[in-house]
């Protein structure tokens, strides 16, 4: 399922994580990619949202766009 960028409750921790990268498809859908999956196969590439707990969460020093 995709979420709109402003849907903070629908995305959860990923929206504030330094490892997250938002992917926008050609059709305009938004996906949240977890960069931790490259280093640790126990992390899902695209975790089910909302993510409420994550052992790999690192707060992003740059706030997400509104």
C-alpha cells in the first residue's frame, strides 16, 4: 500500500528515519524504502506501514518535508 507524503500517522517511524528513502513511481505512488535491508537481511526492503517500532531506527537530523 502506498501513502501520501503528508500521512505521518500512516507511515510511522520511517518518515523520521535516516535510513528511509521515499520512492515515487511514474504513476505517482509513494513507497518507503528501508536502507538497512542492504546491510542486514532481517530488515524488509519495503516494510508494511505504519512502522511503530523498529530496532534499526536512527533519527534523521534533517526533518522531513511538510
